[in-house]
């Protein structure tokens, strides 16, 4: 059996398992996965074998990495407090980027907003795609769109605050800078045909980090990203 054949089998099993959970056939304990966990699941769906390679990371390295990020965030906050006015501090960048192994991680600082997250949707959906899942938590929203063939398109966004993290695996991706509307972003182009690419951008005014992903070329994902629109404001 080739890697490609095993990939297809594993992807089908994962998709079927996710659908069983949605249909309520899994009567096990309720589990609310984090956004990071959902990204891992999507990466596994897109490239199961590639996802498994290079995942092990020594615990000491993770501890050192987290300590370094903590110092960077503290340093940024302290420097900002000394160098800027209160008005300027509110506009200070609230994230740091780290690159451990095959991951690019966005680690956030700042307090959690007391308000519920606004609801966004993709208004320029590719033909045949419809919204099938919308998971809403206090700090992030995850929206899944599917077509009749089982292809997946997703939109997610997270409120940037201390303790939150957005991670992208680039073991099967080339990385390009892009512009989404007037906002700088990054395009993670999958090298393997049939694997999902991702486009991400940050809106500092909203303090939200957005991502869209699917098996599409850059221009299509840019069009999709630029169509993301507010559909419901918090009460």
C-alpha cells in the first residue's frame, strides 16, 4: 500500500468519525476541543502521514520555549508601559511569533474581552459549499463548510488574549506574505496536491486573528478571505 492510498483511507476514517459525533451516535463524555486541537485535526485530515512525522518534541524544549515567550511578552509589556502613552498602549501589537520545528505559533498577550465574539461568515462561498458546523466558545469561533463530495472549507477566528495560541504546521507548506484587503497576512501553500492550504490575517482594530483554509489556490483563498463579513453582533 502506498502512502497516498493510506492517506486516503485514514482521511475517510477521520471524516466518518467526525460525522458520527455530529449525528450524536457517539455517547461518550462531552469534549470541547480547543482551536489548536481542531487545527491539528484538520492537518491530520489533509495529510495524515505528514502530520505524524516530526510531531515529537522533547518536554524540556517546550518548557524553554514557553519561558522564552513569557519573557518576550513581559518585555514588550514593560517596555510599552515605559515608552508609550495609554492611548498608544491600546494599539500595541499583542502577539509574538515563534517557530519551533515545523510549526509557526502565534502566542498572544492581553486580557480576554468580557463581550461575546461577533459572528462572521464567508459570503463568497465556492459553488456547492454550505455551512455544516459552527462551534462558538468565549474566545474563538470555528466554522466548517462542506460540499457534497466531502471537501472542506473552514473559517476560524480567535480573540487574542493571554493563554491563547494559534499554530500552523508547515512541514508540507511554502509560506508567502499576502495582503487581505488592507491587512497583512500569510499564505501557507500546501506542497502536496489535495492537501489544504491556509490563509491567515490579523485585524488589530478588532483584536481578532482570522484564518481560512481548504484545497484552493492563493487567489481563490484571498477572494474567500476578503469576503468574510460580520453576520451577527453580540447582544
